[in-house]
């Protein structure tokens, strides 16, 4: 089964073979189409005393998951020597059954089917997300340390929960960590149609913050604009429109001369230079992605005379740097936004 | 008279005409060689009740002073309509005696010759620096508000005092404002032979902080290296040496694998990209100049995965943003560093 959901593909990992373990695995980094294999492994033993068995329900594919497989991402899953290929199962396409493997995927919703004797916080039937990066989401089930999991409230759908750990917190925390935004303030972002970009639009709208949203021109640009406006976008512009010099005056009219305090960048390259030129004094440019693979190039005067500060944001680092209580606090906040329909993607779910 | 002092030219503004006002002035922005004029004005009246008359003793030429005259700097002196060209004085080179003028220069040491009736904090003979930007330093004397001045301690030489307001505080505050440096830590800077660069070397050495100092290659490079080492530089490298890939390993040996926490940039362009590649995780790149006039171009991964933060630093802004007490505190700190010979340029003073 294959789901399409917003910017992401989700695949259902439910299976008729409840006992055997199926997973999407790779031995070595490279082009996912070449190095990934779907493989059946011998059933795992019962979870250890501090572990729970999690049946994975839905897992998205985030762009970063591809980078992890390619080996161009600083995070990597642990090498799994505990998985034993099922006797007689196909070892097609050159897959070497003798070698340890990595299990792909970083984000998932699962349900607890069995808990170790020392586990108090989870029981069978609890729905959970991973509270640690790169545990291996693309599997039918996993035995995991209870400490590596967090509970999902009952009123949060599987589809919402499967994608709540990375993109919505990235949006929420970027809006909050670098500058103090008041209702009526303005921000600008590129890649506005990305999963994070859509969450930024929605959360900013919930805060009363105005957004200028940059997207690539495309044949169905009007539909995209309508969709982003429906999410709460104040303005949507293509990069071409932004580069037009007359646009500076136009934007000043929109903002009533108020300076734009925050820029969010997931693209890089010359369009990001242009976008940064729209920021006001003492503004912050936060980069969380690099879809163009081009560097960020900025005149020095932006730093010295406009007092621009440039930061990076990486949700994995935020989780690593914060306590369990802080992490659970963010999950609770995101679940609250989902519950209030303040974060709700225009889901494009494709079922087979 | 003309003084050369470190990176700067200083000219003595003493004059035999103690009564008339001589100043370097311009009507309009442009190439200093074309728009600047030395002009004699009618003597100024007595200082007002809250004013003092300051006889200017020495004024440096900072690179930014040239940018102010060119009109490419965000700071500008006020237009002076109070200056009346002296009757009969030459109006050579097309200078228009009827138009208001700007007086050039931003930094100076002067001596109080006369104080208004309401002035309590200064008396004749007190040596002072400007406590406000762009008051017009290139004049024989000025009547200035007492509130715009700060006293210089008696044991600070004229030469040291004339250049204490801009460059040494820039060095001190950049070292302190963005990260906490401990003895044994490492920083890297380009333009290390600039006035700020030399102050950075000296203040860092006083703090026990190691410096890697980047300079352009030149015929007398060995002499420059010896001079910077004598100031306290830990290492000096040319940009060519830095760009050599083997240098990364060499620098790791110097730092014993310790990560470089702060980069100071007054150049921009590709050498700054290379320099930034030497910074460790969670480092800060601070730009305070742009001698190459090229932008700063950095891979997005530096921001996201190395958690680099890029800032600008502008001493004029720092002064504007801080209280009189804070400003006096910084002057006192710099005078203390001068007194302890921790900030002492290798002065190249040229007298006629």
C-alpha cells in the first residue's frame, strides 16, 4: 500500500505476515533506487524487559530520508546485525544476506503490541511515535526501548501523528526561537509549498503573523496560490515576481512600511539573496533546507549595517539538545495545534 | 603636518591661526580627492552655555571616513550652515563659498580651551574624545555640546587617544559579544593586519586566546609575520596557505583538535568562505568590514549541520544602542588596556 500525503509519500507497513519482519533496508549508501531492498527477516524475539514491540502503522518519506540513504546527511541509522534474513526468502537484485543492514526511515506512527516486564509507561494498544532519530521506520515492526518512544493522544489521527515529529515542530520552533513575533508582524519564506512551509503558514496565521510566501512558477500556479491562501497565507509570490524591482514598493504597501523580522529559507541560491534583501533591520534569516544545493550569498552590508543575523535550524539537533520533558512538551503542543485544526495539511493521500 | 600611524593617516590640526577655523570640508559626496577642500572659516563665537570649545590635536583617517565622503556609508555628518568662509580666503578648485558644507572625520583627540557657563564636567586643559559619531574631526577646533564628549585620562598619549574610540572597542566587543572565550580557545580572523585585526591579536593574547591570523601574501610577508607575532599572534597564514587542503590537518594539530569558536571577517569573498570552513560546531562568524567588496557566500550545511551563526558588528551601532555609562565604561576599559600596554600599535608615525 502506498499513501501520498502533502509533500510526502507514506506507505503502510501493515502486513498479513504478522510474525515475520519485513523492512526496507540497505547495506551501503547510494542512490536509493539502487541500494534499497525490501527484505523479509526471521521474526524478532520477545521484547526485552525495558522494551516494547511496536507494530508500525504509517511512515512518511521525508526528503532528508533520501539524503541519509545517499550518505550525505550527518545522521545515520545504526547498523543492524540483529536482523536475520528469513530462510528461503528471495535475495533478489544482489542483496547480500550475510551482511548487516541499515533500516531506512526516520518518522512513524506505531502501536504497541507487547511490553517488557519492566515497562510501566506503555501497554498494548498505545499509539506511539519515535522520540529518537533514525530508529528505522520502514519496517513492519520493531522492538524498541520504551525510553525511545512517546505516546500519541487518542484523538490524533494516524496520518497526522505519522508526520508530527519533524515538520510541524520545525515550523513552530523556527517562528519562536530567533525573534519575538507579535500579531501583525510580517515574515517571509521560500519553499512555501514544502511540508514545513505549509506548517509555517498555518502556525503563523494562528499567531496572527502575516506571511509572504515564495514558490516556483508552474503551470497550475493559480491553484497553488488558492491552496496556500486557504491555509492562511497572507501573500504568495513567485521568485520571478519577487525579483522584479517594483515589488519592493509593492511589499512596503502591504506591510504598511513595517519591517519584515524573520526570513525562513529552505532553498539557498540567488533567490534567497533576493528574499533577504526584503528583510528589515535587526532581522533573522533561518535556514533549514537547501533544495537548490546552492550556497547562501549575502552582501556584507546586510550584516554590518542592517544587523542581519543568519542561523541554521535542525529539528534533530533541537531534540538532542533538549530534555525528555521539553520534547514531550513540543509533541503536546503540536497535538494541540492538530486538534484545533491549526495544523492540518491539505492531504493528498493515494491508496492503491 | 601629516602623521602615519599603523593602518591610518593622522593629521595634526594644530595651526598658527588659533582664531580662524580651518577644516577639511565637502559639499557633496564623491571621490575625496575631487570633492574635499581645505577651507578657512570665520572664527566661531564663544561656546554656548552647555558647550565647550575643543581644539583638535590629532585626527586619524579611518577607511570608513572615505566611505562617508563617497556617500556609501549609512552614517553622515550633519550639514553645517553655521560655518562662514573667511572673507578674502581662497576659494580654489571650484569650492562654492555660498553653500553649506560637511566637515570630514569621525575620530579625534582634542583639548578643551573654553567651557560654557553651565558646563560642570569639563574645564580648560581637559583632553577629550568625541562620544558621538560624525561630529567632524578634521577641523582646527569645534564648539560642541559637552554631552557629546568624554574625558581622556592624563597618562594616555595623544596618539593612543586619537584612535581609541573605534578600532580597539570593535576588537574587544567582538571578542566578547557573541561567544564566551576561555584561555586556550582558538579564533580565526582575516584582514589581520588592519587596525582592528592588530587590536584583536593583542586583546586575544591578553585573554590567553589563540589567534589564527590571515593576511595577503606580499613581498615583505616575513616582516609582517614577525610584526604580528610580536603583537601576540599565535599563527599567521596567507590566504593561499589557508586554501591548501593539507592545511586543515595542520590546523587540527595546532589546535589539538579543539574547535575554532569565532571567526572575524573584514574581507568577504571566497577567502571568507574558506576561513569559515575552519570553524567548528556552534561557532560564530562576525563581519565588521568588506574590503574585497564581494559578498559572503556559505554552504547552507554550515548553518544547519554545524550550527553556524553569522552576525555583523558595527561599533557606531553599539554606541548608539548603549547608555552614556556603558560607553564611558568601554573607554575606561580601553584606556586600561593601553595603560597596561596590552593595546599598543606598532605605530608608523610620519612627521613632515
